C-alpha cells in the first residue's frame, strides 16, 4: 500500500534533498540550467535577426546592385528624382508638428488621468486604442467631411490626423513612464514647496518622464515617415506617397528610397537614445 504524500511533504523532501546534495553537484546543475537558458536565448535572437535582417539584405542588394556589381548609384540618384526634396521636407515638417501637438495634448492628459482620475485608466486605455481598430480610410473620410475649408487647403490637417494615429503609441509610452514612479508623492512635494502646476510639470515630471517621452517621439516620427493611406487620400505627396509614385518609373530607386527612410528613422532613434543616455548619466553624476 502506497502512503499518501501531501504537497508540504514533497516540498520538505525537495529542500532536504537540495541541502544534502554536495555543493559541487549543485553548482554543476545550476551551470547546466544557465547554459541551456543561454542557448535558448541565442537561438531566439538568431531567428529574430534572420527574420528582420534577411528582407533588408534582399532590398539592399536589389537597390545597390548595378549590372551585377555593387554601386551607390541607387542612393545617389534619389536626390535627383523629381519631387524628392519637396516630399521629404513635407514629411519632416509633418513629423515635427505631429510630435509637438501630441506631446502638448498627451502629457497633461496622461498626468491628469493618473493623478486625479485613476478609476478612468481602463477607459482611456480602450479609448486610445480606437485609432488602431478604426481603419485609416474611415478616419480620413470623416475628417474631410467635417474639417473647415481653410484647414483642408493646408498640410497641417494631415498633421492633426497623424496626431490621432499616434495617440495609442504616445499615450502608452507616457502611461508606462508614469507607472514607474510615485506620481502623487512627487507632485505633492513640489506643490508643498511652492511650485505651480506648470513648474511642476516642466521641472519635476518631464525629467522623470524623459525615457517615456523619447519612446513616444520615436514611435510618432516612425509612423509619420511611413504613413501612406491618409496622405494619398488627402492628396498630399509625402515621402511614402512619393516612393509609391516613383516605383512606377524606377523600382530600384523606390527601394533605395525606402531604405533611406528606414535609415533616417534609425538615425533619429540613435540620436534620441544617445541624448537620453547623456542626460541620464549627467543626472546620476549630479546625484553622486
């Protein structure tokens, strides 16, 4: 007859077995488990790298190959194409305006929700996901129906539409940043020392939200530099629209322009990350 063994008894037996195991044996078993974990991580990272880098390699090979030989002619020829400069400058302006408006709207909103209306977090989480659920075609058609006529004649209407598209990414970044520290304690301390709301937001909260703000800025810039549907329906030739139009005459130049847009996005990401790292290192030295 086999005696019943309860869970606590199994736990005690496991602890006793662990204590009775020689230290060298325990160290070897831990080393094996760590080694297996490292191998798993290497395999996952390798597969991920192949998944992302292989298409980029194929696109780069197609764009930078002329008569079977490597050549920079594909990238050099982008600036000579008609409409490239105007399209790139327009996309850059839209990215700048969209980022500024998104920060001006989302930072106070996220702080207010976390500070005064914490019960509405789930509601705002669902509300900010609507631009992802609703197709861009539906958004742009609705905006064109209700927008003032003067605003329709300017590209800044497109920037306002991009603010709506960027809302999920900007709000999620700020929400994660606000959850990383005790917001109420910091705000109460600043207010008790005589700081106004604007002073508290600028000098106290934004330095603590630097990483979250930078993440939101990178995602917003990447979205604006890659959005096509709203721009083409709004009849503005942004950089993605120019790439599609130019693909009809020169597919190689179009692919090279796509790689250029990707490189610009990466460059912005590196600059912002480096800026954030420098400010963080400077803050740590000041605290020390």
